[in-house]
C-alpha cells in the first residue's frame, strides 16, 4: 500500500494523459479507461414536472432522465428555463407539481440536512465562474474542503494542487481572480467544482465568452474528467456545435416543453423544422425573427391618420 507521500508524489504528476487522484477512495483510474459504460442506470429523474415563475409557466409537465457516467445536454434558446432546471435539480427551487429524484432521493421531500448532504455530491460550474474575488486561486479551490471536511491543511494543500494540476493551473495558485483571463477563471471554477469528488457536475453555459483555445481546453477537460472520474455531467448550453461534440444525449426545450431529444446524431437528423432551425442557426423557420406586430405599413401610417 502506498503511503500518503507516495500518493502525493505519484498524483501531482497528473496531466490529462496519465492518472487522476480521488480522495474518497484513494483510487486512480487511467484516463483511457472508459468507465462511463459500466453503469447505465438513472442518476437524476425528472418526472412530470411543472414550474411557474409568478404567473409565467416555465415547464409544463416535462420528464427527463440523466444516466450515470454520461454527459447529457439541455439545449434551447435563451430564456427557456435551462438554468432554472439546474436550480430545481439542486433543490434551490420547488416545482408546482412533479418530482426531481437524485440518486434515489426526492430532492423536494427530504429533510434540509439530507439535502445539504446531497448537494455535497453535486459540483456546479456557474455561468460566471462565481469565484470569490477576495481569495486567491488556491483559497477558492480550498474553500469547499475547509467548509465541508475536517482535513488537515497539508492534506488540503495536496488535494488543491492535484485539482489545479488537472485543469492545468497549478502554477496560477497564488493569482487573484482579477488577474485571470476568462478561460482561466472558468478552469479554476472547474477545479473547485471537482475538489470534493462529486458524483455529478452541472455546467451552466460553460462555453459562453470563451476564445477558441479556451473553448477547446474546456471541451477536452469536461469530456476527459467525466470519463476518468466516472462523473455524470449535465450541461446547459445553447452552443450547438460545441455541446454536440461531447454530449452523449441531448434534450432540446422551448416554451416549457421538450421539443426533441436523442443522441447528437439523432438530433442532427431530426425531422422537426424547429430543431433544424435551432441547430443550424437559420433565420427563417418556425421561430420568427420579428416579434408578432401589426402590419408594418399600417403601423407607420397609423399616427398620421
């Protein structure tokens, strides 16, 4: 059995072509070992869910399933409630009817302490990154460990450096968030999201505002970490090409309904005109460029008359 020092020495050499350290069971998985297919059971099940914001209907009796070890994408135009769905999964919001079951637990029926324990198993990459601006990169990643564990600072240091190495930013540990580029900040947020070794990670628009290089790095990281750590990933995005490149399954939602769902190939071959307009970015189609309005000429002349 390896000593802690030997584990640290071995795993701090981590890069995306070798191994990754998991604190929960002190096990290393080779990156090229695809463990995502070992379990096809459902980790998250959303059943006949209806949700309102005030009087506005956001979701109308929708049902979705997210399989363990898979990357599932939720796509659709802006303002369709994609981020709201993540909040429902995390128990921050409650539906009017229906259920959200995560790892066998009904999120909206369990006790608050149980919900908090369940949330520790959920990593979250916020759309803005949500780094704590007065803390260094190191302290941002260490924060969940200090809040939710009783580990020594030496162990926390080892784990933080391992996670930063995993995202290629171990050398940036002393920088402040204001000193990071947008892509670097997103990677630091990803290191923080995986530092407690969650069973799943939810990504809220991870590709927004990224330059081509940062975008490519994020795509590789999300796919590689999901496979290596056996994670279940849920990606909310309207970036069709990027998301389709790494997703195992896609749900497309609009106006409170699921418009279509399937593998990326099935979505590309969808017979729905709405889906084809969305994935191809066509101006003309079921979704009109102009908001419904009176006849243009009549509208212009109406004041004169």
